[in-house]
C-alpha cells in the first residue's frame, strides 16, 4: 500500500502548482482557463452553489476521507511543503517526530459552528477569514507575489541597463496594511503549526477541515490497524502529521486523518492499512463525545452579537471631502452589494489578475466583514480598462458573475461626480480636458466655456464608473471629478455614435 | 530650412542652448547643409501608408539623408490607447513598420519604438498592431511605463516648463522621428505632432496643472528635435478624440504630411482636418504658442511644399 502516498504526492503537486503559478503570474500570459482549478475548492463551490463540484467533493470525502485536505486544498499542501522543507532548519533532524495528541474538539467545533451561524445571520466575516483556499490566495498575493515582482524588477533593471528589454518593470501592488497583516499572521501561524504539529491548523482552526472530519468518520475507506501484524512499534504514530494515530491503543481518530498515507509508508510490516470500514463488525471504539454544545452555543451567540455590532459600525465614517466618504466601487459583475459581500471570500484572485491593478483588497470600505474583498482604487493611469472583463471571468465563488464584454462596457460600477468649481478650467482659465480625454463613453465630455476654452460636463446615464477621469484629473489634494460606487450595478445607456462623415476629401486644404 | 531654423532659434535662445553639449552634438552631426533643393514639407494623398511614406521620403532625399550607418534610431508613434488600428486612436502600424524597415535598410544599428501610453502599455502596444509591425521589421519595442526610464533635461526656452523628464531612448539616440496620428482631442482640441511629444515625457500631470498648451509648446523647444514629423492622416479621428468611441469617428483620408517643422506640420494638418471638422486653429493654442517660441512657422505659404497625389 506504499504506492498510495506517492499517488497522493503526485496528485497534490498537480493540483497545487497551477494554482500557485496562476496567483503568482504578473505578466498575464497564463491562460485564464486555469481558474477552473479554483472552482473545485470547497468554499468557492459552496458559495457559487456549484452542485456538480459539491457533489463530487462529497462523494470523494465519503468514499476516501479527507482527500480534499491532502490533495486539493492549496493551504494544506503549502503546510506539507513547509513541514517537509523544515527538515533543513530543525535542530533535531528526526524524521519520526510526531506523537499522538488529543483533538481540540471544543475549539474546532466552536469555530465551525460560529462560522456557519455567522454566515446564516448574514456575515461572511469568518468564511472570508478562514476559508483555506482564500487564506492561501492572500498569502501568495500579499507575501510571495510582491517578492517575485521585486526580483523581476531588479532583474529587469539590470537587463534594461544593457539595452535588453525582454524583461520589464512591473508596478508593485499597493501596500494595504490590513490585507498584509492578515496574510502575514496566517502565514506565520500556519507555518509554525505545520513545523511543530503537522496539520494541527487543519484540525483545529480550519472550518472546512472540521466539517470534512465529520464526513471522514463515516467514510468507506479509512486507516486502521491490522492487529494480526502490528507489533506496536509506533512508527506510524511518529509519522502521522495529523497526530491522530495512537499506537498504544491501536486507534486512529478518523476525523483528523487527512489521508496522507505517511503511516502506510512508514510501517514495514503492513501493520496499518487503508481499508473498507463496513465489511465486518468493528468494535465500537468511539470515544464518548464531549458535550460541548453549551460552550459552543455561548461562543456562537457572543460572536453573533459581536458581528451585528461590527456591521452597525459600518455606517460611522465621518470625513471631510466627499471623495473620502464615497461608497466603495465593486468590480464589474458584482451585481449588488449584498450579493457581493455575501459571496466574495477575498481570495485575491481578481486582484492578482487585474491587468491595470486597479483592484485592491479593501480595508474597512465594506465594513469589518468585508476586509480583503476587492474594490477599485484609482491612481494616475490606473483605472478600469474599457475592454477588459477578466475579474468577472475568473471569480471562483460567483461573487462576480461572468459578464460578456459588450455587457461589461455598459455595467455601471459607479458614476462620476464632477465638482466644476474645483476644475482646472474654471480655477485657472486654461484648457485641460484630461478627464474627457480618458472617458471611453464620453459621458464626460467638453462643452464651450469662454474664450475658446471648453469645460467638462457629465452625462450620468452614460457613465460606467471606470475612473479614467478621476485617475487623470490633475487637481489636488482632491480631484475635481471622482467616481461614487454604485450599490447596485445598473446598466448604462449605450453611447451614441458620432455622425459618420461620408464626403470625399481629395484636396489637402492648404 | 530645418537647420537654418535651428540655427536661428539657437541664436535667439542665447548662450544657454549654445553651451548645451547636446545641442552642439546635433549641430556637429548635421549632414544636411547642402540640401536647399529639398522641400520644407511633403504632403501625399491617395496611397497606402507604406507607399506614401516611401514616396514622400524620396522627395526629401531618401531615408539615408536622415539615418546613417550605425545610427541608433528612435521612432515615437502615438500608441496611447488600447485600440485597434481601424479606430485611428494610434498611429498606423503599417506606417511605423515601413519606417522601421527603411531605417534598418539605411544601416541603423537599432531602431527603438516606444510611447508613454495612457492605457495599459502592454495591451496598447499589442492591440495597436504596432508591436507586431515593429518586431516583424526588425525594430525593438521598449517600455515607457516606469519613471526610471526617464531623465531630467532643461528646457531653457520653455515658458512654464523649464525642466522635463524625457525618455532615455530619445536622449541616447542619434536621430529620431516623431510619427503622430491626426486626431481630434477633447483637451488640447487637436492632437498632432507637438501633442505627441507628451508621450516622450514622464510627468504629464504638470502639463494639465500649468496651462496644457503652453507646456506642449515648451516641450517642442527641446533642442533635440526630431529629424522629421511624419503626420499619419491615413485614417483620422474627427470626433470623440483622443480615444474615439467607434469607427464613426474615423475618416479615411489616405494622407501623409511630413515636415521637420513642428508648427508647419501641425498647421498643414489642421487645414487638412478642418475640411472634415471645421476647427479654428487658434483654439489649438499650442500651435501659435510654439511659433512664438520660434519652434517653427505657421506661414506655410512661404515654405517649399511638395504636394503629391497618388492614385
């Protein structure tokens, strides 16, 4: 049965690498179809009600146990890699270093319960924070990707200096403290736990892991001792990164087993096997479950009350210039704020795929439960490209519904607000028109002012909120034109085409 | 005329320009002292971009007149927008490809093409068709998206703009060509050869804050002027510029206007443009402002203009 571990490793690499590379790619050269890999993640499938994937994952789990955790979940595989590589840094380079430990039942079932309860009550706060796939996305996009871009830029700098432009500098993603801090906290907790306790994170904190643990208790296949050949050497236990094998009592805690098959490879005598659970009567070795419903209930109610308070705090945001207190601008395809906030897990995929890098993880723009969900932040030359619908086409959770290009060009993610008294043309009586220049629909257009000058005017029906105008407006400290986010993404009017010129010109005119 | 103009303006600009080593460099490499017979401007109509360019350059003494063996050449088209060639938001790719090929055939050691784009530069380079045309012709596309590619230069003759950060490709080349497309422009009224200079500069916000037209004219005083301004009017954008909304904004004029003189090229282009969309040239203020700074002349009647109609 030793081949099972090898199959697990090969499969996990096949699932892990495309996701990692897709998140890291800053050139936009990888095919967008790779995002299909992300649809097979548990939380995205649940949120987008992808019943095919949910069905497959359920069947897999009921048949084989927590295959998802050992093969599909990128955060799980990241932990395996860290655990594996930590050999290089550990003082005692022992291979067999784990030991059975008791499950953290109170903690893990509480977290699962509170996460579900909060979601039912309308806050995706914990789903966002604890979804392992999204946590992985945040770690890669906030920590690994910037390092890669720095390396690229250093390399490009060297090559450009000698006239080689095969590498070019890429703008570094804006630093968003909250997103960075969340990524770094999770990375270090996950990494530390992985080095010290194997998959303790997956078996304690991760709500997906806990949920799958309930399924793996009844899975058809499971790890079990072969009493006839086992000599209780304890080799399996020492190799169990889930710390769920107790070789003294010859029991395996199925709920924590992630089916990594390390034990099978460790056992030289075939004393532990991966076998069908239901072929004969098994001794009832289930421990009496701890009654923690009361504690769970208390914890959960506390969290529910807390989250309601947090939601209330959203509306308190007193600031001076109206540009500072504007509504957040959701990516195209978000439909409306309730749908978006409830479905987005802040995995950062759209943020990393946005060729303009106009998408940024939110701090508190959507309130506490929307931390790291994407919103648009305009800066010079950074606005939403007219001919682009990448974000909506890669979203694995359905928070952004796919929209066709023609539909995208009419999707009103916001509306430009012009403060004409602040405009350069009015305050300095000079030509500018940068806003209109950047407006793809000419919702912002120039009308006669005086002395041959023209000033901007906005036709709100035509505006799709791309932010071209705001991005280029030279007025400081606050732009004379800015985009107010739409809470519901309405359909803009189709811009009228110019009158065609059909006379023939056959003279130079000079 | 170009060289004479240059001497005149250099003298007027005073010692500052004369002492600038780069200005001296240009005069010392001047190879066109005995070319009185060549026209100050060539205007072609009725051909395909490649044929019109080849024909016009023949009138001007051939590409070898401007590009010498081993020269580093830069071509600055308008590639500001993520738009396909049919929308005339960017310079015609066939025109640029042909120019690259001609420069290479004249022995240029390298031909660099770039723009400081408004839209995502990767998409603009690709969708304008210019990247493919340049690469196929043996030229090299260089990015303009990062401040580190730009170095500060003085503009002693500038009024509002005394310094600007200009792309190193322009600073380090032997000769460069300015190849704009003729367009309507919401801000500057029209975008022709001088407006195209905003793509060799890093900080354009300064332009919009300090009288756009004056800053454009100031940039045109930069002493290392292009060998030629090649105004692409094969397709022009008559309205909704500089991006355009649809092909209804585009008019096929199949024309090309070439002159070393910024002001003359823009003046002639405005006259061509006004036949489609009547525009008061004085509203395109940077043209008159540049003339005031001795960048060139609006008086094209006084110039030796060669007009060619191809079938």
